[in-house]
C-alpha cells in the first residue's frame, strides 16, 4: 500500500495531527500518586470480587519491591507520584453511538471512528481514558458465542473464565511494569472465541489518552479456543501534553490447539509518552500466533511481543515496525520461546531512525531442551535517514537443543541519492520520494495490516517525512 | 522557440572534471534527435545534467525548456515541466509496486499542471491508461503488481521505463541507452512506442552507442558526440556512416594535450 503518499501531501502539516484534547469532564478521578488506598479505591469503585482486590494489592507490593529496569531505555523521567492511576469518564457504558456524551463523540469524530466503524468494524471497544465506555457487538458475533467486552465488564459478567486465565500468561511479578498494570489496570479488552469459530472481520478497539499526566493501564485477555480464529486490532493516538505520560499495558493471549490469533497494533503516542508494554501469548499444538506491532511516536517505547510455543507444530510470527524521530527511542523487537518439538517462529523487524532518533531491535530466541526440529528465522532491517540517528541490534539467543534450524540476518541501510534522484525525475518531491522509499521498506509489514491501517500507516510515514530530508 | 534548447553547455563532476565541453542543441516537438557516441564520451552525463542530477555541476551555458531556463530547478520540478529521462540503469524501489509508483508519479505531475491543487487521477481511468499502455508495449499484466525494478531483467527494466514515459506524457523524453539489454523484438516494440508518442506535443532525444535502435526509431537528426562535444551533425544517413566507419573517423584532434 504505497499508493497514498501523494494524496496526502499538502493536506497535512508538521504539527501533530491528533494533538487536540477535549475538556475534561470526569465522573471519578483518583488522586495523583500510587498508594494502597488508591489501589483499594479503584477496586472498590469497580465493585470487584475480593480475589481481584487481593491480586491488585499483592501486585502493588511486587511493583514497589522491584527496582527500575536499567537496561533498554532511559526511564528516569517517569514520576510515579505525579500520575493519575484511575479516571472514569462516564458512569455507564453506552450501547450505541447516539448514547455517547457529545464531547467524547467529538473526540472520536476527529479520529474518524464512525466512518471506520461503518466500513470495517465488526465490533468496537474504544477506550476513552481508563475505561471502555462504548461497546457494540454485532449480532452475528453474539450468535456465535463470541465474547468481546471491555475487561471490567468481562470480570463482572464472566468472572470464572477471567479468573481461570487472568495473570497466568504474564504473572503479576513478571516485571515492574506488569506489576504496576496488575495493581491499577482498567479497561482493555476481554475476548473469548469458542471452539471452531472463525471471525472473518477484525475486532477493533481505539485507545486514547486524554488527561494530563494520566497513565493508561489497560489489560487485555484473549482466549482463542480450539480451531478458532480471531484478528484483534488496536490503534492508538494521543494528544500532546507538556508533562510526561505513562502507558503501561498488559496483553495476555491463549491460543489453543489448532487455533490462530493475530494481534495488530499501530501506536502513535505523542512524543512525551513512555510506552512500556508487556505482551505475551502461548500457542499450543498446531496453533498459530501472530503479532503485528507498529511503533510510531512516544518518547520511549519498550515492547517485545512474545510467543511461547508450547505444543508440537505451533507457529509464531512477530512483525515489528519502529519509527524513531527527534528525541525518541524505540526499543522494540520480539521473543520466541520454543518449548515443544517441530515448532517454528519468524521475527521480522523493520526500523527507521531520523532526526537523531534511535531505534533498537531487542529480541530473544530460546529453544528449550527437547524442542527438536525447531525452526526459527530472525530478520532485522534498519533504515537510517541521517547522520545524527542511531540504530542498534541486541539479539539474544539461547539454544539448548542440537536438532534445530536457526537463521539470523541483519541489515542497515540508508536512502541512496541515486534512488531519490530516480524517483524525483518522475515528478515526486524529495520528501515524497523519501516517503515512498520508506513506505516500500516497511511494506512487508503494512501489507499485513487491514486496509485502513495501512493507509493510516503510510499517512503517518508521510507526516514523519515532511521536512526531514534535504 | 524550440522546445528544448541547450546553449554552450559545460558540465563537470563534483571533483571538477569537465565532462561535457560546450554543446549547442535544439530539439522541437515532432522531432527525434539521436546523440551517438562511444563509451565514455559523456553522453550519460549530458542526460543526467539535463534532468538535474545533483552530482553534476553546470559550469557554463544554459538549458531552456519552452524558452525558460531550468538550471535552478530540481529534478522533480523539471519532470513536472515535462522533462523525462529513461534511465540506462533504472533503480529498484523494493516494496513499491509499479502501479502504485506510476499513480503517485502521475498525480505529482497532474498536481503541478493543476497549479498546485491536488487533482488525482481516478482509479478506473488510471487502470484504463495503464492497461492500454502495457498492452501496447507488451508488458505482461503481472508486472504492474511487482516491486519497481526489483529483480527485473535488463529488458524488463527498459520496457517499464518506456511504460512510465507513455503514462507520464512528457514534452521532451531523453532515452539514455534504452537499446542496451533489449533483444530485437523488444527493441522493435520499444522503438514503436517512442515513435508513436513523438508528435505535436512531444520531442525526443535518443542517446545511444549503436545504430541498431535508430533503424527502428528513425531519427530526424543525428549528432555525433565525442569527448564531450558534438563533432558532426546531419540526417539519418550519418548514423549509417558511423556504423560503417566507426567513431575513429570523427575523433577530434586532442586539444592542449588532454587525453
């Protein structure tokens, strides 16, 4: 999908396109900072069962006990005492578009959600502030027994199912930020697809941070039962604020035997957001898990979608794009852990660095003893647009089995003058030509995106490329 | 006023070496001019300089398109004014399909011609034009979905260059060694394509080492280019003479001991 670059030239400027925000009109807002009282109040406010309240408080202990990570990116700018951990914008969830409060609708109008919904959505769970306020599930999904709710409703309405899986893929003490999310999580999606059910249209959710200094801690749990298929898509935009903002999500996915799950994210946080996300899936016998992960924007991203290949014949793929501009560090990649025999994985990473931005590929490939016949291929390609920018590769590999087939390729390239001249000789401006080369570079990933996201991705690239060359 | 007027043009590389040493040439619509010269005579440098390649400096002289100098214009602006260069070695752009690239290029040119307003070609119209041009140039349909020049054979690249020319409707097309890498059948098709496009709205400058392509393109004028200069001009018969006698006959006396 490299067809749209020239269409958007002239209609977009250099300012951040989604850098608007609507008046804050909140129903409930916790105080700044993180204490036991705040965590208990969140649980209280949500009327949660005791076990979840205990889970949150225990997680807070883990969060406080763990030191800040010293690897990856620079997290020293995060001030945990200056963050709102919970804000609930409206009392109840709206069932349809008409029921939504006008200012929320206005925000979404600007994001183009109604149009997107008309065209593509099979069901919408959009997160405004900390909680999902709007949900619509198409009748055919309900008929098939598919559950697609926000996580809070999921806990209320399907407590036993949630309790069975919640925190089992990413334990609450997995890392400092998973512990934080476990303590203060709010919103996110809960999806269950029954055995043999295949959902052709992607399930989508839009996320948005809209309060200054507000952390967003959504929690997503997806269970794809035997032989089922689902594609879940989330896209994020955020308005610009002057103080630092934190996004720390946890996504857990269970892909049962013979099932397939694809999880697509395009994140375009404003340049002050710390984006620290833990994503992990387990794939059982002959199951397939695919992460498609696009990281634009944010100040510091640390995100490595992981797949544990637990059953024989399981397959995992991670497609990752990172775009780092001025003042940004994208530390992204993927992890594949081969536990069972004859499992396969492919990690493809494409990064672009410009105007002093830094992108790092950080990946883990692990093959456990007994995972005979495991095959894995890691490809990371970096494109650097100027001398001030930087790219690094940190591929960690641990192999405890001899009978394996492992490949790793890495390339670093620049946009060539001759390539630019060739495109310019056809009438494309230098910025358009560079954007076209970049779009082509990430095409192996954009072609995997749903159409509207591919278009958006190319628009964002065009936007990022404005004024960055020449 | 000719469509393209080259006046006393001197071109140097970045290290100051003069490659084109003062040429004068006019090309009008409805005309095909051939520039014939041996390897290393500076033919491709001339082509790049006309198109505005940043690595070549114009040290003296001027290039006028419709009477206006284009020296200050970047390659994209020259293209939007109607200059086109069919490259000797077209560059690959992985991940960008031929169709998508062509549509972007057409829209860039259309925008310029609409005074800077977006005027994108409608998709069905684009499809129609693309299909017609591909059929005429015998470019297989599947090429439209392949990544531009990525893994193309020499012949495929050249045909896609001419396909681009056909769709971009330039006013003056420069063809740099388009015949190299083409077999006779392909050559005939490509030459037919050029012949067809040249008319009241377009002129062409065909740069070549061999007479072969000229048998099919049938130039109106032939300029023999040796060591950065035009050393002889004439009609199509000059090409035949060259083919028979070789370039040695036309090599000028060395000036001041230069190699």
